[in-house]
């Protein structure tokens, strides 16, 4: 690993490369802090909003270090865009290459040879490529100086876009000799950040959180008693809004119906969802980027890697499942810094649909014990693909089950990704403990849904609510949300003894972090119980909460 730079050397190196190679006159505060952290030798998690220049962080950091850089990215299209942009900076176009499932065997071998020979500064790959022992051995021999995890929230089951392949990245990092790790994400609430750090095995990491406030976005919410009235309001809003824009719907059927209704009203619209053919999805995405559409109506399948600066509105025709997902989706509006509107249209029936989505995927203790018995009978490491065949579990269910069993110390993953039972494990107890852990996760997911519902129904400043969820305090009014602009905003309790971001301890719920203080209530993200809204009067009367200092001692 390259020797670390002093803080002054790191700052100078970052600024010099930003000017000379990328043509940046200045780096943003979050960018410079993250680059400086990496160059000083720290594993680093950078949490910055979409469009804030996260790619510049790893590019400048990588070019400041001796040795090549591995960049893990979840989407092939996103990898290609990043490689193309880097190659434009090099006259010979040889500074970056891809390693993914679209390559032929000869193309794959050529990319690995070039990386090992030092001809490449950047190698972009999908996480599943790191399950191949030969690939990992070749990459290790190249002595990478930096391991970048883009879209790092994909590693977190508490995030909004979990990808099972990301769970093995921590083992891959160790197999590569633990080069410096730089994880990047556009949205991560405190528990998601903690899981990213843990899953990636980051050593004494620096976590840099910057710029969650998007003051150019106007935040609006409208509640309806009937879905038909909501549908008409969504269509009317899109017709009158400045174009282009995005509408998010909870189901594929609804996305198609809204897109068709908008087309019948003379708008250039199209649906986008995972049930479409890949070629059709690509055509819609290309058309949207080229301003061939006024509006795209999409499920959550649309968005990652989409960097379109002039999106003037993002509307939600259903209640999202969490504020994490909501923030990521509204972040696609107004990336050019100009004014944009985000509008949530919801009914209370939406909560039932989201609870139904969140209730799936649980495995009973008997299922988990059956999984352990297969491993015990085998008596040696078993590939997850075989376990999937023998149990008929979906990939997501199997990954969740194995993760829970690993957490309770029942199994371990070998370097090649196989699974084996640890000695001395009592399968009944381990299965019950893993089942309990699964239920705890589901309870947390339900608490996140309650936070989304609370945002929709808040009478306080929406910007303060949203930023508080991500751990940033904001003093209203913002003058850019419907409650502040209408004069209906309810003032927060000025006498509240708790502040956003403070650590607190509850007599029965344990420790947590304050995320919101509104009139008459305080919301705490508890480490073991998720988000809980507590009545301030009840808290005071019963002395339920105490503020903690940095050493977790009561103040």
C-alpha cells in the first residue's frame, strides 16, 4: 500500500489533480474531505447526494496514489459510462477497462492481463466477478492501492436497494490484502452507514456526510381519501408541470396505466419497469436522456446511474416504502441547480400495500433448521447455488437466511464463497436465533415505513423532517415546502431538551439517536427497535430518556 500523505500533502495533491486533469477550479467541501481522508490512509465512507460529484472523489484519489484501482459498480451501463468518461481524459484511451459478464473469454483475459501489467489505472467490475478465485488472485497480484464500492447502500439490507452479491465484498477486500477502501453512496441513514462499514470490514473508517439539503427542491405532499381522486390529481399535476419529469408508481400495472393516460392527453410518455424487455428499457432510458419524452412513469427499477440535469419534477403516485428510497428518487430532480418540484400523492391505503411488501421473505425457524441440516449432512462447504436447488429458496431468501445464520455464529463462508457449519453449533438454537434476527429486521423495516407515513402527514417543516432522518439538523422555516409556504407549519417545541443527532438512552428501548423533534413529540432511531415516536410530555413525566455524551455516559 502506498504510504499515506500528510493532511497538507493530501490537500495539495487533490487540488492539483482536480485542476490539471479534470479542469475543476474548486472542489466541494465534501469532495475534498473524502479525497483527503483516503490520501491520509483511511478507509472512507462518503455519503453525498446524487449529482454532487462522487465519481470525482475516487478518480482524484486513485490518480494520487501509486498502484491501480478496483471499482465495484452494480450496473453494466453505469460501468460503461464511467469508463467512457475516464477514457476521454486519456489520449490513448487505455486508463480504464471493464470486467463483467458481457465480455468474451479473450476480452476478459486481456483486461486482466492489462491490469496486472500496470497498463490500467481503473478496472470496473460487478460484485459477482469477485466470487471467482482466479480473478481475485490475479487482482491481488496487481497490488491494488484502492478498492472503491460505488452505490455502497447496495451492501445494506437496511437500505432501499439491497444486492445479495454485495455481501461478499468484505471477504473479497481481505482476500486482496485490504487495500484502502472508499465506499460511496447518495443516501444512507445512520443504520445503513453502520452496516456498510461493518459489511465491508472497514478499518477505523472516516464517515463523511455532506450536503443532504437540496434547497432548490420544493417539497409538497397531498393526501386523498380515494385513489380515483389521487389519479386525476397526478395527471393534472404532470400536465401543468414544467417538463421533463418522472413519476414513480408502486406497481408495474399502475406505471403502464398512468403512462397510457398521459399519452392520451398529448404528452410524450412511456412506462419503465423490470418486467419489460432489456432492449425496451434501454430505448426508454436513452429517449429520456435525449429529451424525447416529457415524462417517464416508472417503478423503482428506474433511476440508478441516471444523471440527467434538467429533470424539473419528480412525482410519487404512491407512498414509497422508506425515506431512504424517497430521498434517492427525488434527488433526480433539479441536478442543474435550478428550481424543481417534488410532489407526493398518497392515500392511507398505500400503507397497507407497503406493509404487504415488507411482510414477505421471512423464513420460519424450521426452514432455517432444514438449511443447517443440509450443511451438516454434507460435512463440507457447499456452494450457495446447490443450497438454492435443494431448498427451493429464492436467491434473496437464501441470502437473507445465510446472513442471519452467519450473524448468530452458526455458519461461515469460505474464501471461494461456499458455506459450512461451524463446529459445536446446536442447529435448533441457531435456527431460532436466526429467525428472531429476521423478525427484528422486519420490525425495523416497518418502523421505516412509519417514518415515511409520518413525513407524509407532518405538520412541521418537511425539509427539517427529511434532513433530521439523515442526521442533519435544520432550523425552519425553509420556505421551500408546502407547510412552510402555506403558513400551516406547526412550530417545534423550543423547550425540548433533545437535539437532532444526539445519542440518548431509553429505560426499556435502549440507546438510539434523535432524528426529529416536533411539537409534542420526539422521534428516536433506536439501535435495537428502529424508529419510535415518543410523546414529549410522557417522556418528561416519566424521565424515559437521558442524553448521552461521546463515551455513552449520561450527561
